[in-house]
C-alpha cells in the first residue's frame, strides 16, 4: 500500500548548514497496517511525512502509494490518495466555513466535480451519521462555524474529514500533541476506533511513547534520518517505555536526547 525505496533528502546541501534529513530510507506498509513512528527532535519524522504527502519531493528514491509511483506527483494531486491530520488543530479545516461546508469539501476531494448542488439532503444525512460517530454532538451543529469549535472538536472533525473518503494512506502528524490530556485521550480513542472501523492503512508520528505502544500493529524508531528499529506486532505487545529507551541506547550507544518529552 505504501512503499518508500531508498529515500534521500538533504537540506542546504553544500553549505555549513547542510542537514541530512533522510538517509537511504526504506519503508513498506501493507494494506491495513497501523505503524507508529517515534524518535527525538530532528530524527526526520516530519520530513518523512512531507515526502509521503508530496509537500517535499525527494532528492533520490521513489514513493509508491497503492501501487502507483507518485514520486514526482505534487501534493495537490496526491490528495485523492492521502488523508492527513496535523498537530495544529487550526490546520486541516477552514475556520470561516461551517461544519457542513468543510465536510462537503473533504467529501469531494477524490470525486469528479459537477454542476450539481453541493450538499443534497441525502449527503447532509450522511454527514450527520458520520458526525454522530464522534459522540460530540456535532451532528446537531452542521451550520456552526468551525472556528467556533474547541481544539479537540476541530481535531476530531479533521480526523473524520481525513478518513471518510477512504484514503489509501492516512498520515497522523502528532495530531494529539497540542491538546490537553483529556482531549488528547478522546482523539486517541477516536483514532483507534476509526482506523479499525475502516481498516485504514495508517502512519502516525508521535512524541508520546506510551501512545506509540498502545496504538497500531507495528512501530518504527527513527534517528538522524534513518530507521534504526522496526518492531512487528508480536514483539510490540511485549515492549515498555523503559525497554524502548534501553533499545535506543543499545543501538546508538547513548541515551535518547529528549527522553522527558517522549515520556509524556
């Protein structure tokens, strides 16, 4: 479903500020995989997400999504294959538009444009149905401006918008990091429920190691632009935060630089 072959990405090449963001990186996700990604700041996690989504085109290597080579395809054309939820609850939605209008835009993302009415009665009922699954009462607020929603409500809406068109790959980019603990727990539970309900192939970056252990069937650890550890489903169930940190120290010969942030 997702295949990255020998991806290399260098920023400011040939200058004193040269930074190797991704170094000959290979990654393969099968259909239905839910892979969590951890690593300290600067490990290359955000660059990885941007390469997959098309925000960045790799210096070298290939990106394949759902059997299609999308390496040179720009972000706006890849959008029909990808759903993405960002860390910032303000991203991913249009605050000046209503919930219904935001959902209508997301619904049309992978469909041909026509001159038919944007939101039919049937489609509005569908929007109410999927919103009801969030258990936040948003199905009764279709005409509310998204900018008036709380951060947790907006992130729940963003998650729904990213997933209900059945994307080939779902990217979750630290999507609970900016929320308070109770809202973060809500979005985490919704993520698990929605991914399982639709069988979505998912890649989730997180700084929360416990979240990385609790969600998904595989885990990868990154450092200095490389995947230094891959854990399959059977071994993942046995892992603890302490054993993960010890494994990093064994591989790298030093402690992870920002353990405190990763333990939150």
